[in-house]
């Protein structure tokens, strides 16, 4: 089971999910706002496809989003229909030991990466919009927001 994403130059961004049973689901977000959805059941060599307009995509997304984010490392990319070229990524990470005891200010997160820390979850308690002097502890789940390249920079700077 795995979840992967890949930028397809000139086409869009492809997300692929392989389920526990081996089924494959691929979603391609295209710059024109359309979405292509592909499914391939594990026991079937054939692939099934659907081409969705932005409204159909939002409707399907509403059906599928029981819980968008959990306390594990995962993310979601948000595209706004009125602002076709704007894609914002919201991602969660688990803080590792090397960041423990350091504050948002100590790490210069925004100036180094461009991302904003939206929230931190620690021992079942959530802190939304933490202050700059908020100190991380190993095991904290942190929610950050930014553009794709800013999220990648955050991962390189702090999560590797």
C-alpha cells in the first residue's frame, strides 16, 4: 500500500494510491481545472477512466472526505476554482527529536521555507496558530501550509 505524487510537465500533477487489496487509483489534476480519474482493480488487467470537470471533482471530493487530515504525515493540495493558477498545500508532519525544544522563531521556519505553521497537536491537545515562541517536542504533529515548492523546502530543511 502506498501513496505517491508526481509532477507531469505540461500535463499536471498525478497522485496514485495503491490500496491494501492491490487496487490502483490514479488522479491527475490538470492546469485547466479538469481532473482525470483512473482505477485498475488488482485482479483486472483493464483500466477504467473518468474525466471530471471542476464541479464534478468538488462533488466527488465532498463524498470522499470523511477525514482529510490525520496525525500522521500526509497532505492535501487545494485548488480554488476562481483562482485556477493557485494551488495551496496543507501537510502534516511528525516532529523528530532534532527539532525538540526549538521554537518556531529559533528555526526561522517561514523565512527559510515560506511555509506557515497552522497548528500543532500534542498529547490530544491542539494549538491553532501557535505563537512564534511555541517550542516543539518530539512526536508533535504539526500542520503547515504553503505552495508545493515551499513544502518541499520545509521537508528538506527540517524533516530529513
